[in-house]
């Protein structure tokens, strides 16, 4: 099995081709706040060329489904679905929160601490999910204000990772006991691929549907409407 995986939901463009038989992975990753629409397909082509592969080699396509930036998320999902249709291959989704947590646990161990992944919303709240020290979910993915995040932690010790830890650690409720770990801001596309393949082999893939943790930012117009005709 060969898995083509990518992420554009956060502030970067990450692509990988994972060969399960050889247990090898070729990847490219760039930080970018915008421009993923122009960067993604060329990055996929570069990774395939670097790996000596072609599109017809791909058996499974994997992408992140959020939470994250709306535009970047839609770019990744629409590209994955287009590839899936064109190649007649299955498409699997992985959340940005779980993949960042998996990256941390692949490198480190925790002893009875909680791990909290915080992703930037560019608003006053955070995309957030807590995980137990064994990697299992402690909470569901949520969009929460900083105070609510700390309420979930309660008296437990927690370590915070993700691209929103700087803002979180500077909030008025944070103190010297707020522990953060840098280096887990962008999803590893090789890990996206291997996680998606593992679930595919267990017939437990997540569909490539966006994970939205809040409603659309729309409101009714405050302007008084003209009445054209009254009954």
C-alpha cells in the first residue's frame, strides 16, 4: 500500500507519500499563513517525483479534516476528494488535534499528565482537545475560551502543545505552572499517512468531512427592510 497524505488546515502545506511495504516516507513541508491553494498540487507532484512514483501508484489518500483555518481546510478536503474520484481510490480523514497529539506521543512519554492540543482560531477562543498520558482521548474536540480550557485541566497537571500555546501562555489566567512544549505546530504528513492506513486496514477510516467546532460567522442584518407589498 502507498498512501498520499497532506495537510493544509493549519498554517502550512505538508505532503507525503508513504510506502507501507518499504516502511519509507518521502515528504515536503512548508510553513505558510496563506497560499496553500497554489502550493498543494505542485508539492504533491514534487513528492511523487522525489519518491519515483506516479499518481497511479497511490492506493489511499489521507488528509486532515480540521479543526483549522476554513480556507485551508477546504483546499485540502476538496483536493483529496478530487484525487479520490480521479484515481478511484478511498479517501480517509484525520483530525489536526489527534495528529499533533500522536506526534508528541511518538517522541515523548507522559507520567499521569494530561496533554492538551491547542490550535489557533484567530479569535479569542482556542480549538482544544485533551488526551490522557496513554494517548487516549480525555475530552472531545471543542472550541473553548482560555478560562474554560483551564477549568477542564482543573487540579491535574497538563502539558500544552500546538500553534496557539504562545497566546495561551500569555493570557491573564496563565502562570508559571503553565507548561508548554514547542515543536508541534504543523502535522507530520508521514504520520497522517500511517495513521490513516492503520485505520483503513481495520475498516475504521474517518470520512473526509470537515470537523467544524462552531457555527458559521453570520448574523442577520440590522438594517430595516423595506416593505414592498403588504397583504
